[in-house]
C-alpha cells in the first residue's frame, strides 16, 4: 500500500485504523456514561473524556462535581491514554505460555 508516496507495511494501515477506532469508541462510550450519570450535556462530557484520554489536562470545570464512578472512568481514560493502547492490548491479549527456565546442559570432554 502506498500512502503519500511512501510504502507502508501490509498491516500498518489496518493497525492504525484499529487504534483510531478504539480511541473513538472509548471516548463515545465514556461520554455517554458520564453524561447519563451526571446529567450534563454530551458536549461537556465529551470534552472531559477527550481531554482525559489525550492527557492534555484541560477541563470545563465539572470534574470536582463528579461522582466516584465518573472520576474512575476519567482516570482509566487518563491511564489508557498515557500508557498507550498497544501496550494495554498486548498486556491483556498475550497468548504466550510462561516458559520454565532450565539450567544449561553441556557435555564436557574428558581426556
């Protein structure tokens, strides 16, 4: 696949789209939950959620008035935005088995 004159890897466009959609879905779902819990406009809760996941530190001023669940959602968005989506996905989706370490074995020639 060529994009802006550069050759991309096979799955890089698909991976980027997946990460983008994951951020969009997280923001929309979190905004709907906070808006319904706190009875605030959707635009206000969307601003808070996007600010949290982007870790920019902006707020409209409703954060001190939020309940514990809404604050928890915003802090999880901050953590997710700071650590990164790929890191969190790899942490939870790893299917590798833990290998038990063994001592090295070597035959020594005598004589």
